[in-house]
């Protein structure tokens, strides 16, 4: 029986090529239908960590909708057993090295944007609070974009991300995500993955065996 650990972004990233619908609700319903059939016939199991479930549900004002309850009835919600699973020390050397590099990149981005803000204000004299916000607003926006790119893109930026990887490792399951950081670090941690663009075909192949 194949096992899959699902990331919340599968249901929202319509550009990833999942092929299960053009809107989130359609993706949820179609995947729920597939998951129920495969689970009933002991072909596959689907898992989501609690933090990822919370992240998924946070996008819906009405969390009592039937299609959401149906999904959670077809998916096993499970936390990774972090007290038992172990990883090579090499993983943590790479993780700490990446954190250090990203911290330095974030620092450099901050320094550069501060310089830009200073140049923007040269010769402006005394400005009202409103005019000040207008002058530096674009610099602040650019700083946020660049800082996020330097420190978060391609990285594990939440415990939910780490839960996905550790649970996939624990269950010897396929990690299914559209998050480049999750996938990249999933490879470092040595977990299996199922590319989103080919996952539907894989599931359909299992359905044909039913």
C-alpha cells in the first residue's frame, strides 16, 4: 500500500499542474473521491500533519462545509513521532549552514535598502508623517520582498513544513508538495517524493487496479 503525505498548497496552487480541477473546491472534492476509493481498496493511504490541516482550514471562513469534512474523513491526520525518528548529523550541518548564509543575505538586503531610503530622503528637508510614508513606502515594500526572497524562498520557514518531511520519513511515504523549500529539504532528509505533475497519473494507475 502506497502512502502519501499531503501539503496544503496542493489545493491552492492551480499552476502546479495537478490536474484535479481549476478551483480549490473542485480539487478537494476530486482528491477526496480518489482517496476514498484507494483507501477502501487498500491501495493507498493519505496523511496530513495537524499543523498542515490547520493551515489548510485557515483559508476557509466556514470550516463546517461538507467538502472539507469529507476530505478530512478520507485523510489520516497524524503528527510525526519526533521522539523516535533520527536523522544523519549531515542534515543538520547543511541546515545550520543554510540558516547562517540566509541570515547574512538578509542583513545585506537590509543594509542596501537602508542606503536607498537615505538617498531618497536627501534634500527633502522636514517632511510631514504622511509625505515621509509616501517617500519611503516603495523602499519598505521592496525591502520586504527582497528579505523574504533571501531568507525564506527554498527554505523550511515553518514547523508545518518540517512536520511534512519528518512524517513522510517516519511512514516511508511519498511527500506531495508544490513548495520548493519543502521539496528541496525533503531530498536532503532523504524522503521519497511524488512530482505533482505526474501524481494524478500515478493515482489513476492505482485506481485501474481496483
